């Protein structure tokens, strides 16, 4: 399977005080999921997921708020499917040479009320390069990284998901790879323009 996403979004930043900023944003999410059956090597016939699979497209919108200070961030977002995400990150150490350590955490609740959480550590260099490791509560590990350039107006991110849960291993779905390109059109707005996933 492969998935392509286009995520145009706009954010507006308000200075609450000299050190505190409130950001609000709205975005649209278009997703196309496809299957290249010529590359399949099935071990058994009659898989209901594969047989008769057709390309799928979906369009959603989302909304988010984030409160930021120089050493922490706290945010929440939701979408038209009533899915909720809470996010938190704070700086715990400056390691020298512009390197900083930021623990990060996510809480997610989907449209049917099932909850999940992510916890991890992010290492940044001069706010331009980052790498990190995140653990999900279903025994999945996410390796992530990225780089910003052209005065932070463009960015490239990647995410590798190593799923070790019993369900994923039983279904031989133990990893995914995702990369994205981000364009920031103005200081107020950003356009995560392309995301590609392979799983």
C-alpha cells in the first residue's frame, strides 16, 4: 500500500505577552490510498483487504490551537471526524553547540472513543535539524527526523514506524515509511504540501 497526502494549512500567531504566543490554524487534508498489486507476493489467497481493492480518496478539515513559550509548547487539534489530539513538549537541557533536548508527548482519541498515546525524546540543532525516538502504547517505535532550510521557509521530514505489536506482527505489517515536504509561504502561514507513506 502507498498513501499520498496534500495538507494546505494556514496559521495565525498572536503575542499574548513578551514571552508567550498563541497560535491558531486551520487546514484541509486530502488523502489517496492505493495498492500496486503487481508488486504483491501473497502467501495465501482470498485476503478480503487485497481482493477487489480500489484506490480510495478522502477529504477532511482540521483546526488547532497552540500556546508556546521559548522553552515549552502545548497544543490541541480536532477535525470533522471528532478526532482529538493533545500535544506537549518542553526543553529540559541545552547540550552545547546549539543542541537541545525536548521530551514530547501526544494523546489521541479517535472518532469511536479509542485512545492512544505517544511519548518520546526529540533532539534539535539550532532549530534547523532534529531527530527523535517515540514509543506508542501499542508497542510501536517511531524514528523521526527533519531539516529546515532557506531561513526555515522550507522543510523536509521523515518518519519510520517500527510496529512490534502482536497484531502488526501477525498481519506482517511491522513498519511504515513516511516523508513530507513543507513550504512556509509567509510568517503567518505554512503549507505542508506533500506527504508520502509506504506501508
